C-alpha cells in the first residue's frame, strides 16, 4: 500500500518538475531581473516590452506603444519607456499594498 502512495507522490513531483522546467526562462538562481526591449514599427511608432523575472520565471509583462513625434532614436524611446514602466509598476505595487494594509 505504501509503495502505491509513494509512486503517486513521485508522479506528482515529476509533473510539477516538468511544468517548472518549461516555465523557467532563465536560471532560477536569478532574482528580481528587469528585461526591456524595443521594436520599431515603421517610422511612426515603437513598442517597448518589459518583463520582470523572479526565480527564473516571468511574473510581470507589459508592452507600451509609443508614437514618435520628433524622430526620436530607439535609445531615447527606450529610456522614456523604462522611466514610464518603472513609474507604472511602482504605482501598481503601491496600489496593491495599500489594499492589503487597509483590510
């Protein structure tokens, strides 16, 4: 009887490990990593992507579209995007933590 229970636990562990290995995007020893990228869509707009990685898995992702106004370079747009995304994530965290403390 114990052998069958142990086999079931072993199978569940294997399923969890398989899921974890497929959802890991970088090494699980890396904590609190921010990843930014930019992709231009012609001459009028660009998309800036943000990923927050914890324990090797993506736990937040945002994409912002920027309309170019003054022929900004990719570097200038990425700098603006990083500032805006950091402000947005700080506001999101402040809002969620205020909900937790007000209960």
